[in-house]
C-alpha cells in the first residue's frame, strides 16, 4: 500500500523544493522597481479589492452558465467512450443511447441559440 | 323508483326546470316552484290513504312501509335505504304541506327570485330526505344538505343582520352535526350486519343489541355516545343552552323561511332523538330521562318568560317555539303511552300552529314594515279578517280546547304527571304564562285605540288567506278529530316504549 | 471487472417519457413560432397528457418494472400518476385565462409545467431513493422558474427566490438523509432499507438521523408545519394556475413517497414514529386552519387551507391500513378538483382594469354579477369545508373512517373539530360573494371567460359533485389498488 504511493510522495517533495527554490531565487536575485500596478496580484482583469456589490453584465453569467451546463454534460462522454467498443459488439444500443443524449443536448443548444443567449449584444 | 323517492326528489326536477327559465320570467319561476312542491303534497296525501296503520316500524325493516333499499356506496356498506313508519309519516306529510304553503307565501320575494325558489325546492328535498332515511349515513347527508339552502335563504334574503344570523346558524348546526358524525362512525365500526357480517350504517341493525360489539355495550361508552348525539340534536331543537342561534335566525329570515325553520327544522331534533337515540340507546335514554324532563321544563318556562319580554313580534313567536318544544321534550322524557304520543302529536300540531303564527307576522310586516309590538294598536278595526285568523292561531298556541295544541299538551301532562309530579306542576305554569303573553300581545296589537299611522292599512288579501286557511282548518280538524294522526303514531311509539322498558 | 448493462425497460417510464417529449415539443414550437396562439401550445400539451394517461391505462395491472428495479408501476402508483396528470390538465386549461397575459413566453410556460409533471411521475415511480431524488429535482427546478414567471412583478420574483432558497435548503436535508441512509444500509432501494430495518430495527443512530432528515426534506415539499413558512408567500406570488398545480402536485408527490416508505418499512408503525406523525398531522391542520382565519388575501387563505388539507391527508397516511391508503388517493383526487377549481376562480376573477382583486372583500357582490363563477366558487368552498354532497365531505369521511379503524380516536375528533373551524373561513368567501354589497365605487369588469377556464371550472364542479354523490366506483377502484401494493 505505502509502496505504491511512495513515488507520488517523492514527486510532491521534489516539486515543493523546486517551487521554493525558484521563488526564493527570484526574490533574491531579481531587480525590484515596484509600482502600484505591478504590486497588484494580476495586472489585468478584475480589481482584487473593491465594493462587493459591483455589477456585472448579465452576459457573463449567461455564458458561464451555458459553459458549465455543456461542460458537465460532456464529461459523460468519457466513461462512455471507455467502454464503447466492448459493448458495441453486442448491440448498437450503446450508440443509440448516446445519440439520444446528444440529441437532447442539441435541443438545449438550439434553444439557447434561438433565444439569443450566445449573442453578446 | 318508489313513491318516497318520487316525493323526495320531485322538487329537484323543479330546480332543473327553474334553472332553464329566464330570470326575467318571474311568473313562470313561481308557478313552476309551486307546482313542483304541490305534487309532493299530493303524492304524500295519496300515501296517507294507503298507509297501513298496524305496522310498527322503528327497528324492523319488514314493519316499514314504502321501503326502498339498494346499495349506494358498497365500499362502506352505505345503502340508499328509505321508508316510512308512524313516527316519520306525520312529519313527512307536514313537510310537503308547509313547503307548498311557504312557497305560496314567498310570492312577494323581491330579490334574485330564481335562486330563492331553486334553493327552497332544494330545502324541501333535503328535509324530506331526513325524515325518510333509515340509513344513518344517508340521514347525515340529508341533514347536512339542509344546511346549505337554509344558510343562503337566511343570508341572502334575510333582514339587516342576515350575514351574522346565517353564519351563526351554520356554525352552530355544523358543530352539532360533527358530533353526530363522530357518533355515527363509532357506531359504524361497532355494529355488524347480521346477514353479511360486515359493518353497517343501517340504523335498524344498530338498534339490535345482538349486532353491537362488546365495546358498544359498556355503559360509559354508551353514555358518552348518547350525550354527543344528544347535543347534536339538542342544537337543532333547540334545547336551552344551545338555543341562541334561533332568535337571530328567525328575526333575520324571510317569512317563508321562518315557517320552515320553526315548522320543520326544529322538529328534526326531537325526531332524531326518537328515531335514532332512543332505539339505539334505550337504556341510556331511560337513565337520562330525568335530565331530559328538566331540560323540557326549563325550555317551557324560559321560552315563555323570554317571549313575554320581547318587543319584536317575530322574536316573541320564536321564543314561543322554544317554549312549545319544551312540551315535546317533557313528553318524550316520561316513557308513558300518553306522554310520548302527546310529544309526537305536539310536534305535528306545533308545526301547523307556529307556521300560522309566522305567516301572520309576515302579513303584518309586509304592510307596516316593522314588527314592534308597541308600534301597533287597534288594528282589529281595520283588519277584521286578519284579527279573526290571528285569534285562532293565538288561541291554538295557548292550547285552547278544540284545537290540536290542547290535545297534545293535555296528553303530555297526563303522561308526565304520573312520573314526575313536581316537574309537571311547574311545567303547567308554562301554560299560564303562555296564555298571558299571547293575550297581552293580542291586546296590544289588535285592541285599544287605532294607531293613526295605520288608518289606511289594508286587510289580509286572498293569497295570504290561501296560505293560512288550510293550516287553520287542519288545526281545528285535528283538534276535534285527532285519530288519523294518533292512530298512526301510537303503534310505533308504544312499541318504542316497550323497547325502552 | 466486467460491466453489465442493467435491464432497461423503456415501457416502464413511457408516461414520463411522453410527458417529457411533449414538453420539448411545446418548447420548440414556442421557440420557432413566436406568434403562435397559446391555445395551440396548451392543446399540444394536453394531447401529450392524454397520451400518457393512455400509457398508464395500458400499464394498469401489469406491474411493469424497469432499470434494474429502480422504477416500478403498480396500480397504486399508477393511480397517483393519473391524479397528477389530471391536475396538470386542469392547470393547463386554467392558464388559458385572458388575464394571465403577462407571462410573455408561453412555450416555456407549458413546457415547464409538463417538465414539472414528468418530475412528479418519476418521483412517484421511483423504487429507489436516487430516482425519487431525481424526480424531485426535476419537479422543484421547474417550479422555481414557474413561480417567478411573472418576471415584471416584485412579488413573483420574491416568491421565486424564497421558494428557491428554501427548496434548495430542504433538498440539502433530503440528500443528506439519503446519504446517511445509504451509508448505514448500503442500499438506495426501498427494499434494501426494508430488509435492513427488519434485521436491525432503528438501533443505528445514523440511520435514524438519515430517515429523519429524509422526512424533513419531504415535509418541506409537502408543507407540513413547522416546515410550511414558504407556502403563503410562494402561492401568493406564483401565477395562480401554478400555485394550484403546486398545491396538488408537489404535495401529492411527497405523500406518494411517504406512503411507499411507510408501506415498505413496516417498522414505522412502532409507537415512536406514530406519535411523531400524529403530532405532525395535528399541528399541520390546526395551524393551517387557525392562521387561515385571519387572512385577507384569498390566495394566502387558500395557501393556509392547503396546509391544513395536508394535515388531513397525513391522518390517512398515519392510519397505515389499506383503507387509509385508498382514502389518501380518494382525497387527493377530490382535492385536485376542488382546489384547482377554487384557484381557477381566483385566477379568473384575479385582475380587472389592472387592479388586483385578491382581497376577500373585493369578492363582495360578485354572486350577482358573475353568477357562474360565484356558484362554482361556492361549490368548491363547501367541498373544501367538507359539507355534503360534495367530494370533500366523502373524502374527509373516508380519511377519518380509516383513522378510526386504525384506532386513532382522539386524532379523528380533533380533525373533525378542525374541519368545523375551517368552515368559518371558507364561508367568509361565500358570505362576501352572496350576502354583502359590493364595495363603494369599485368598478369590477372582467373580460368573458375563455373556453379553457370555462371548461376547467365545469370539469372541476362536475368532478366535485360526482365524487360527492356517486363516490362508489372510484372508491372501489382505489381500494383495489391499495390492497395490491405489490412493489416495495
């Protein structure tokens, strides 16, 4: 049991050491000319500190939601693909099932498209 | 379909026809409803001619007449089981008579006539249903069904405080019927049909001790069930502490509805006690008889005293009903032949007399638009015919010889005297007080100086006479020759007494 | 490791599939033909409902199972499903009301209604907690959206948010309960739970906690006191036909699951559980009735009344005998007619001249102005109050008889008293309609009722009266189904 996981453990330690060495190295060696923009965690994107009630455009949510939904559905393809070949020899049921599933996804996609959820304007 | 079903459901046919008549066509609506309440009267009278007097009824199906019996809700062993015996027939006939007369008396209803007449016919069906049902569930359904038209009739066509009166009436009686429902269910689960061995709602099966479970034969259980059932019926009678809905309902109800309320509905309470409580719990009926007699005496005296204090003519008549129902209770409580026959005859007699009284109040209210006793005076000069009929009704209510009230009250007193001497003597004072307030009222309304306001008041008209004369004639007829009714009631009632003893 | 595809039997879920496919079709029609009449959408939906009723009829008596025993249809569950389909049918007709114009997109409306129904069907069919959960989620999510469908109105949005938050919360309870049950018994199926209880009883604390959490989750959906707080707000804010559907569908589905759980686990008839449900039933009906008395808004009044009715039905569940189960079915059927009818009248009278008529006072005098609607309302009110000769009376009678038969004398007495209390507030509506003068200076003009509303109300009135006067055939049918609960 322990032996099986030993390489992973060693790998984790090496990785930690490497990360530490690189970060420490840049901290000591690198030149420092700070300005406010450089000190912020990210240089582009959302302000890290500010009012919690900032308003986002609803479009972001729409896209995020659609992404999550379709992304989750796609996950179902993986286990299916793994066993696909073995079962196809018996009957084509497994293929038809997936086609139905894709069909349902397609209806959802058409619905989102037609409702204008994919348009930015 | 037998005669009973035909009589009971004939008014429903009238409702269907009325619903298809335009609400503008008042004459047609009124005529249809009158015709459809007259036909049941004719059928019921025909049934009287074919009534077989020696059959006892009460607890044997074979002793009932015009029986119809078939399954209605087999899952609960509920039957459509109707029949008549000497106890129910007089009330059955009286219902058809008073319904017809009340509908004639409703001629001047001025609002939403279509609904009024339809509901009135529904009321007739449900009342007839109560008197003919021999299945407890069927009885309960009709009993509750009666509430609906009554509630609307008081609430829509009533006086200024009609909402209050209607909802009070509904909630009081609903509370009573709920107790009845519980008793009914308790009986259902503890009574076996002797033939099939299943539970049953058949009242007649419930009356036989051999069908009852062991639980049902224990004294405490029987006492509590009896009391619950008693309260259910007592609210309807109404017996003293449960009576407060009655004056409100009467004062607000239109004339014809008051007639039905006092003439039929009040009798259902005592009818229920005789039909259901007594035969099912004869031992408890005997055990509690003294209490019932006391309730009766309280009703007699309390009703009479309160009636005397009334300023409103209709309220006076309403409380006189409370008083007169006390005689029924007293007669029922003693289990002597004379007493119980007197009680049932009083139910019949009071139905006729109180209907007259309420119709008379209605006549004068239509003319004067108020009912203050003090506001009249000397009307006898301008309304001689009215005064004549009113005197007849008032004397009948006082129990003057030659009229039905006398026979009933004398029978009750004879029957009661041998059992509860002191109570009977106290109750006899009720007669005196009744005479006092009746005479006093007559004096204030008809005698003395004519109130100048009523210089031009018109006498009673033909239609009103048409409603009053049959009742007056019957009061005198049965007062002189009561045998048709007494013969009918005595066989089952004597049998009932032997059951109790 | 070898994978075995479980035996899949699509015919076992044919009704649910039919409803779902219809929902998709309705959705797509609404999507591609923006100008289409909503009547057409409703008719397509109704055709789907009729087809699925036919499917259920075909499955009658066959005890079809599928998906490795995860779903099953005995007659008892088929009867439940039929009731819910009828409820959806009436709700679809009611939403044809001209004044409910503000929904904007009817394709989604009818689509979601059908999805909600399919969720209920799945939930009722489930022989497995996961399937039950799946159905419940389909149902709940559809209802969250439908509740907020009048999106221009603040109260609708508020209702949707409230319903969503509390619903999600209760789903958490339910799921946690399922997890604990699975953790202790190692099974999701009712059968597995049953055999676990038979072997071990209720000794394992974690298992008991799981069952309790599961019941709490269901109690939220069925709105038992003290889990009822969301009901009035949600019913008030939701479109009226949806509130009507929720009051029957969501509640009834919870009851179906509850009964299945109680039937499969016989040990629930032990004293502790009985007492708990006894108290729950009494609290539910009493608080529902008492609070309903003071309501001024008719939709809130009906919401509290529906809480009280859940209490009555719980009495039948508690009875635990065949009679109780068939009484629950009968009452649910009766309740479908009377409650959908009552909500239907409310929705018809709902708005006139952009003024809301939801206060009970605003019903004054309509008995003369709108005689048919008022008459129908009176019939529904009397039926809800339990006055003969209506379905409500026979239904209550049936439930209470069953409870008496099982020996719950005091509960029956208290329930009957509750019924009397309830008469007061139902009568208030009747009093307002027939016995009071209209409010001063109030113009009350309605457009003529559309055929859909008229048909729905007519069917509901006929249903209430038929079940009240000739209850026998339906009673016998339900009794047979309750005797033969074959699948656990």
